C-alpha cells in the first residue's frame, strides 16, 4: 500500500523579485521556479519589480527578496535592504551581465560591512573540462543543495556553467565571520556564498538565475 504524506503548504508567501534588466529575464525564471502553477502549489506569490521599488515601499511585507542582474542601486535602496536583512529577512543575490564588480563592491560588499558576503572582481569563463569531465557544480550538504547531493543524482552532471563572477584570489571566508562558501565550481571558485547578518541571512550566487551564463534554469 502506498503511503501519502500530507504537507501543510502556506496559503500566501509574498516574495519580491527585483531585476535590473528591462526584460526582467532572471526574475521571470525565478518566478516560474517559485510558483510554477498547475498542480504544483507552493503558496509562494512572487512579485516582479525594478530596483526603484526598493526605495518606494517598506520591505517587511516580503518573506524573501531576490536581487538579480542589478547594477547600481539608490543609497536608500541599499539601506532598506540592509535593514530588512538585519530584522530577519532573507536575501538572495544573483549576479549577471549588468552587474559591475566595482559597483557591487562599493555598494553591497563595503569591505565586509555590507550585504554581500564576498568581494567580486569581474566575469570569468569556466573553461571546458576535456580531461576529467567533472560536474561544473560542487555542492555540499547545505539545505539549498541537499536535493542535488548523492552519487546517483544525474541532474548535477547536466548543469553547465559558462560564466561567473570571480572573487579575489586571496579572499577566504574567515572562521567565525558568519560567512560560508556553500557551493563551488569545479575550478574551486565560489558559486554560492552565505552570510548571517543581524537576524537574517544573505546568499550570493556568482552566476545568473536565468540561463544566460548557465543552463541551470533551462532544464
């Protein structure tokens, strides 16, 4: 006899998706993943907005905020995000073609005092591995990637990353800093970095949410 588990899905989980491009490509892919529709009822209600929205309305109403492919933010937007996370909010940051390393470091990293858990340099190419044929993603046991762990997971080997934002060669997540690299690329470069900030947390991804620099969202 089959056993069915009853899952209590929240009726309404408001999530803000902020996209820096006019097409909002990353936000649309994120929205489709969070609320695919049909029988897959997640309870998540994604709302797509431009970066200006961060300065116009209080952010406390959202259970989580995604920042994707954004260049420069208004200072008031940065302050609102900082307060949101400090008060217990969750923020995910996806970098992309519109992102500028200098601007990201100036506004979001701020020598380790800002939202971003690590400094970045510039977009880099992940060279094709023609010898060992290792998966492009090297994930650990963090809850975000737990579904991808295990030797029998065929999805992990199907993910290809072409571009990502590199970090300085001498950067390391210091012990007891609240910063942790939770996923890497096969060349050892950070793919996802998490940090605790006040009562909340930030997870930064060095590649795109949309299948622009990778094929993750496409399949």
